[in-house]
């Protein structure tokens, strides 16, 4: 289970890896619509995805070496699933409703 990203994590990431001098007070004063805040969060997410991809690759190699050979594992089999956006969730609900109504009509 992944821990949530804290403001301290983002500041540490910005200062250490991106070389952006920013204080915790400046980060707390930022609005979520601030371009620098968005850029920092996007960079943090990209870093986390790269770490997940490296771990998934390692897991796939180990699974393929230890497996029976019936299934070839890919790194994507071990990547965390991205949550769906609200729009995607709404489309899923609408399509499920349409399928349900079609099945009721067929009866």
C-alpha cells in the first residue's frame, strides 16, 4: 500500500532532486492551481512511476525465471493501477446502465 505524498516529501524532492530552493512555508502558501505547485507534483509523480517501473521490471524477471513457463509476465502486470478519472467513472456507470436496460428489455 502506497503512502500518500506529504508536503515535506515534495519540498525534499524539489530541493534535493530538482534543485528548486523552496521552503515549507512557501509550499503551504501555494495554491493547487499555482504552476510551480503543479510542476512539482507532476515531477514527483513521474519519479514515483519510474521507481514503480523499475520494481515491476525486476518482479517480472523474477516471476519469469521462477514460473512454470505457461505465462510470460510483463512489467505492466506488476504496476500499480492508476485510478480512473471522474469522467471515466461516469462513462462506465452509463455503459453499465445501458447494458442493464438492454438485458431487461430482452427478457
